[in-house]
C-alpha cells in the first residue's frame, strides 16, 4: 500500500478517527491508493462541512478529498450523505459520506461515532493503568453513579435518553471518578493510540465492521476518481496550456516569500500573471497553504474569510470590523495561509485595504499575494514582481508549442513566426491570438503590416481580438456563444450554458472554442481570459436580458447554506438587469441570515446600491441598525431603529422589532430602566400580531432587565416564558441563549446545581449546531460557576478550553474574556504577577480590536490588582482611564462601578482625602439610583464617611457636589437620608476581613468587596 501514490486524501472529524481507519486498513489488508490527513487536532464536523461547501470551490486541489462524518449529528448528516448512492459528490473532486451503521449497532440510526465500530466488550478493555472507555448507559441519570460499581461517579452532563437507551448511548472518556477522586476513564485519544500501536491487550480487536467504510471509499475511487485519472483513449484530445521562462521572477518570488510584506504580481492583461502565480504554487510546494480568491467588483472581505476556511469567525455575534480584521490575521498566521487575490484591480471594497493595513507587520508565517494589472494602492509597502513579455527565445518556443499542440496542420515559416513574436513583444495572449489568425489564413505579411503601428501589447491583444471576431471563419454560433458567455465573470459549470441557451445543444461550439483556446476548462468548470471577456462584453447586446437569465441560473444553485460568493454573484446579475423589486425581496427575505452568518459587508453593499437607486423598504432600517450596532456605532443604530418603529409605512412587525432593538442598544449603553419600556412596548405589539419570535425576544430582554434590578424571581419567570416559546419554535440558538440566561439567574440566587444544569444544556445545544462562539461562552460560564465555589482547578480547565476554542475561531472578544477570567483565578490564589500578565494580555487584545468595554474591564481589573499590591497611584491611573472610556460610551453601570472603585481606593489610602472619596461615592450612588442597581455597599461607605467627616463637613461637601449636578441628577441624591443617624443599620452579622466574601467570588472579604 505504501508504494502506491495516493489518489485521494481521507479527512475525518476527530484526531482519533484516522488512527482507527489506518489500523483497520492494515488489519484487513485493503490495498487501495489513499492517504489519511493525519492531524493531531480535531477538525470537527463544522470544518469538514466547510471543506465540502467552500474549499471544494477551489480549482487548485492537488488531490481529491473524501470527508468522512460521524453519524451523530442529524442536521450535518443530511447535508453530507448521498441520496441515490452512499456518498455525495461536491465540486472539484470533493466527496463526503457518513459512517455506515455496523451490523452489531442496528438501530443506532443517529448515534454512530467510530468507537462504536468495536463491540462493547472491546470498548471496555482496560489499559495498563486500569483505565477504560465507559458508556453512558453504565450510569444512573439521577445520581450519575455507576450502576454496577458504587465507587464510580460520572462528573459530566448526562441526558436521560443516553443513560437508558442503548441506541442513544454516548462514549464517556473523562470525568469518571473513583472513591479517591481519581479519574479512571480512558481518553478516546489514548484508546486510539493503543490500537494504532498494537499495545496489549488492544492488539487483538476485530476490524471486520470497518470493511463497509472502505467499500464506499473504493466505490468513490472506481466511479468518480479513476475515470478522471485514466481517461478513455477515445476521448478527443484537447489543447493543453504551456509555461516557459520567468526564471528571474521565480527567484524574486522565492526571495520575497521570506519577507513579511505583501507581494504584488503585476503586468498587462494577458501577460501571464495568473499562470505565473499558479506555477509558483506548484514550484514552491504551496498547494496545502494556498487560498485562491478570484476578485470581482462586488467581492467582499467576508467572502475571502469564508473562502479561506474560517466561516466561524463571521458567526461571532456582534463582531465589529476591527475584531474581524484581528481575528482573520490570527487565523491566517495560525494556519500559515497564503492568500492569492487574482484580478485585484477589480476590488472596490475598502475593507480589503483596511485589513491589509491592520495585518501589516502582524503576519510572519502567512502571506498576502496580489495579482493585478497595475501596482495595487493599499497604503502598505508591497514587494512588486513585474511581468513583461517573454524573452525572444522563450516567446518563440511558446509559439512553436501552441502550433504543435493546438494547430498541428498550420505551416508557418520560422522566420515569420519569430518576427511575429517580436512584433507582439512576447505577450503570451497576443501570441495565441496571432496564431489563431494565422490558422484562419491571414498571411504573416498582412499580420505584421496590420500591427506595426501599435505600441501597447494589451491594446494589441484587443486589436487582434477584433480581427478574429470579424473574420469570416469565425462562425456566427461561436460569436453568439462568446458574447453570451461574457455575462459570466468567473468559472462556471457546463450546466450554466444549458440554462443560458435554454437547452440548445452547444457542445460542438464549445469544442471548437476550446481547441482555439478561446474557452478554457478544468475540472468541469469553464472560463475565458479576462481580456477576451471584456472585449466580448463590450459588444454584447441586450445585456439586461442575459443578466436576467444568469441570475435565474445562479438562484437555482442555492442550497440551505448561505454562500456569500453565490449571493454576491446573484446580486450582481440582478442589479445589472435592474430587477430592483426582486433585489428588495431578496434583501428582506435573506437579510437576517446574512447578519447571523456574519456577511454584513455583503448585505450593506446590497442595501447601499438599492437605496442609491431610490429603492427602500422599512425593513432596511432594521438591517442598517444591526450593522451599525455590530460596528459599535450605537447612536447611528439608535437612529435607524427609531426610524423603523416610527415610520408610517412600516408594518407592526417591523415597528415591534425596531422597539426591541432600540431597547437593546439603550441597555448596552447602561440605561436599563429606559430600555425596559421599549421591551414592554415591543412585547405588546408582538403579542397582538402573534409574532412569537418577537414575543420570546422581548420576554428574554425584560427578564434580563429584571435580573439587572435584582428582581430574580420576576426575571426567571420572564425568561422561562421566553424559553417555552422558543422551544415551541425550535430555534436551537435562541433556546441555548435563554438557557444560558436562566443559568446566570440561578447562579446569582445561589442555586449552583440548577445553574450548572442550565449551562450544560445550553452548552450541549451550542455543540449540536456547532456554534463555537456559544460553546466558548458556555465554557466561561461553567468556569465562573466553579470559581464561585472555590473549585479553581476545574474552573481553570474550562477557562482554558474556552480560550483555546476562541483562538481557533479568531474570536478576540472570547480570548480577552477568557484571559480576564484566568487572571481572576490567579489573583484569587495570590499569584499577582501571573494575574497581571493575563490582564495585560486581555487589555492589549481589547485595544487591538477597539473593544472599549473590554478595555475598561481590563483597566478596572488591573486597577484592583494594583490596589491589592499597594500601588495606589497605579491603581488610580487605571481607574481614571477606565472611567474616561466608560463616560465616552455612556455605560452607566460601568461608570458607577468605577466611581465606586475610585472612592474605595482613596478611602483606603493612608493619606486620607475623605471629601474626594465622598465625591466619588456620591456620584456612583446617583447613577446606581438612576439605573436601580444594588447600592448597599456604596451606602455603607457614605455612612462611614459621614461619621469620619462630621456632620458639618459632610453637609458642606454634599452641598458642593449638589451644585455640580445637572437638574435631572439632583432628584436621585436624597441628602436627608444621609444626615440621619440611622442611615444604614447592619441587618446581618459583620463579615470578618479573612472570611469568605459573601458575594460568592471565592476570595477573602478583604481581597474582594472589603477592599
């Protein structure tokens, strides 16, 4: 087997799957030419699906890819399994199938991962340390205790069906503890390694069940791959492409690859830039790292992110532009990608240039390569490789090759041929077109006489195209085909011709054009040279009609998954055919999906183009508002949402959504009390028109507001009502969100078991839909729950998992949050240096992506840490910086907390400045009154300051502060309350400074609220 060159790469979900398959192939003596993608990092079903949906669109795949999915995610399985055969065929030699069900697992229709290919007895095999794999059916749902060994307990989440139904059983490979708290579960990876390396007693397993997998792989090889590798000798031999020369440019490319700046491959149209770039990929072994992105005027950075294989980055909720650039930079660097942007001169979207500026000097291992007709203006130092015509000898060899392989019956004198290639200055496309004309019967003398006056090779190529187009030997069918084909801007499948020409047989025309190199094909896709397309498109009559047909064709290619490149193409053809009402309907129907998928750039472009044409829908305001919110432009978002709910032409559904989203922005700005009124108004409208999703969203928001005000019972009731509605509708993401919110309320009420259950349920749902950002958030929540119970070790593991996942998808918000959480753990354990390092890393990340709330949070954390270390000046500086940011954003809750921190900092210093401390506490108190947040600790400090300052001095200080307040703030400061002797009376036992803090942080009181 090893001696055979592989004809396909097998990709699997987990890092253990390929190990089982590799050993099975060996044990079963299956001799087929395949190789496994031997990754030590799990790819996951989401990434594998992305390979099928997007990476399969690349035409530079070196080997076919076969993606093998577990049978445990029904929504994924539907997308990747075949209908009339056991596998699904994707584009560009990509295939997928789902693990077939082994005979001994009959009935496990939606629950087969690769470990179930072994028998239960084999799964229970113990390693040399006594560890083994467990099945969920071995444990009790209620107690999570092992049914047959009372000394064993499972510490993870356990669904009832998984514990009681063998066909729903899950593999358990962690968190099984004995009476000494030792984990006795064997990890899947260790299990696979033991099998792969024949470690006794794992060296005597039966692999017969795996034979079905290899039968499907062999069927794919025989039916789909072998025919393309070994073509029928009777098939017509088609023209081949030829590359020669450019040695100096190759040396320059190799040299530039070692530097950090972007590379630009520049030259006239038809000079061979794309061919040179493709040859570089082959010559320098870059195929595994290369991402080929064909640029058009409508191309957006979102599409590049998806094409690069990072769609999860776009799915991060409320992802602003700077965070998008930062996440993409990290992912490109992590995976050492090389981006090739072909025809970059077509790009009009400024986000590309902004991204290049951000990534400048941050990319070391990744690379950006721009292919353009002129030097790209991206405001970043670019290393140019300029291509000119081929040198005379190379140009002559190129011409001879074209004639020999594509025009074997053409007899041309070598001197005439040399004169022609010199006259066109070695321009490859011009050489091809010149030979095309010679084949038509044009004499070399006439040709040389006709072109002698033209200097510019690109203009010359257009002149030659004109000669070809008007030549009597160019048939009318060929002309009509090329004119119509010019409506397409990139590669298309053959079925596009059938659609365009309404079923007319154009195969003979296609063959003639391919032989003449006017039409190029590879892997079932067809294209023509950009210069040829531009020439033909200029002459195309009835452009709108052809664009309308093209739009209909591409609309027929839609699937359940939103493909941003396809949607850009559809929009281009719809706008070119001026189908504005269709565009409005498209935006209204799919706009929300664009936002949820992260394609805000694409959506905004559609909105802008439509509005410039005077075409507007009230729903556009909602989309514009959401985009502004994502970009952090809250005031602009408020403007759009207000217009949505106040516009007379807006229906009640849009008005309700506008009010709800207006309230959400107010809450983000800290004005929770004002937001509640909008949520309640939105709820009443939604209820009246039976708009359930809006009802659920309103209830969830109302519940969060009550939680903020400390009314946990009311909050819980509202969110439970929201959850019930969402469960009826079946939107998994919404259900998971409500479960997370309920978990937070239960945690604050001290019901840690209930909180853990809700967090685990939310986590499981996010996993089901592969919502990686939601998974990371759930892990952070579970970690914080453990931390509040002083379980620092397990909390650290969950925070670390969240951090790792956020890094994988480039979620800088998630990374910063996890670093802050990990820093808090270290601080609680007395590791101030370690905590400071993590807080600083979190701060740096937040500054990089412009996350002002994240910056403020990190500054506050650093301030509290410096205060604990006795660095009061440093602490005050950090608090003041945090306060300035929060005041800029009008984040009232954050302002109140930071003012409180400043007040307590000054209160605790040796050199007392009680009036200044009182100043901060009173301003904090006023805000706490406004937003109705708990203020007991603030009142305690103010009461203490009254006693320390004395009544007269205290009153004088309060009066000074009152004069500084605005009229709308003064009612929130009840001076008489603090002038009475019984301002604050203790109703609970005094907390000792070394006692655990009653807030539940896990810290001592003196290191937390008692600072």
